C-alpha cells in the first residue's frame, strides 16, 4: 500500500483550521443549540467532525456553506 505524504501547505492548513462548537454556531445564527443539531441532522448544515469524542464544525466549511446559500 502506498503511503501518502501531505504537503507542507496541507499540514499548515490543518493546523490553522478553526473549529466551532454547537454553542458558537447557535450564537452565530441567533438560535438555540438544539436548532444547530436539528439542522445538522436534516442536512441543512455541513456535517460536524469528531475531535477527541466531541463534535465540531470547521469554520471554513461553515463559511463556504453560507456563501453557497446566498
């Protein structure tokens, strides 16, 4: 099996990525945290990623989603 070596740019982007909690998104949209989870389950938001057992949303994916939804 071939080993994939990430580029320095990919590593830098991953390290600099900002992740948002459900509370952060709820504050951003002016809704309750339950709305964030409901929207996520309905596919109205990008899927969260699991980080050490917690679910977070990538800020870059949220911004891209917002721009595409305009």
